[in-house]
């Protein structure tokens, strides 16, 4: 694997991982700022009290702000697969994007290369690569509907997306059970859960829960 050119720009906003935890997840964000430089400045501002391990600019440049063995402050309140304190269990990657447009080819290529290295170093499986919206449903929406999860999944860098299915159903018990088994364990209401799952698997879907929502998770039976 070709070594990535990564610029070091240490942020003071970090600390030791708690309880001897190590990275088991990678959380992908968008910066929602005008450019990567503005995002880096904020992520290094002690008063902001936020940070991430990496920032990837629109043109593909990668800046490392926090060492992977340290706890960055990127995830906030949330849960995934029964785990809390996601900051102590994850590596955070910020992508230079407002959330209103697709992510550039150089940026996606850099992300893919970076993911491969992180996943190999920490033995993180594809299912451990998640979005901020996955672990904080209803509170966060990044990396948003324009992020190409299917592209990552085709390379084994994220969980695969299921197919489509037919008629509508209101069986939220079955949907919540499947979503929870896949990691959506944050305590949120039905609307927030459905929105979070759709952001990841069916970003342009609208309307009430339907069979296609469960099919996108790899299931087809909405019966209890």
C-alpha cells in the first residue's frame, strides 16, 4: 500500500482513552464549514473543545490532528452496538463538506486509503465504519445524504446496503429489532431511528416506514 502523505497539525483537544479502551469504530463526519482550514482552526481551538483525528480536504489533503491512540472529542453523546463513550472507542474523520453537495473524487480516494490503514492497524471490521448520524440519531445528520456509502461498501470499507422491497408496513417493532442488532442502540424515538437508518441506507426515501427500509438493512420480513 502506498504511504499517504499526511500533514501533522496537533490539536490540544484530546486526552487518553478511558478505561484502557482502544479504537473499535471509525466515525465519519462532515465539517459544515467553509473550508478545511477553517475546520482545522476550530478543531485546534481550546475554547471550542472539539477535535478529530483526521481532516480530509476537498482536494484530498489529509491533516492529522490527534494521534490514533489518543481520545479525540468528535462524537459527543450517543451509542453504537451497546457501547457508549464513543470518543474512547473510535477514530474520528472529518470531511471538508457543507453537507449540501457530493464529496469529491480526490477526497473519497484519500478517505478510502486512510480507512484501509486504520482498519488494518486496529482490526476494525467494515461494520465498525459508521456515520455520526448512526451513533447519534436525531442529534446529528453527518456525513449526510450525499455521502457515498455504497462506494465504501463495494471495497469492504463499510457494511453493504441491502436491496429494495415492496409494500408499506407500520411494523416498527421488527424494524427496531433489526436496526438494534446492526448497532442502532441509541435510545431515540421511531422517527429519529428511521431518519438515521435512511440517511445511511436510503438517503432520499420519504414517507412512513416501508418494507424497503428493512430490506436495505438486509432483511425482508416485517412480521413480528
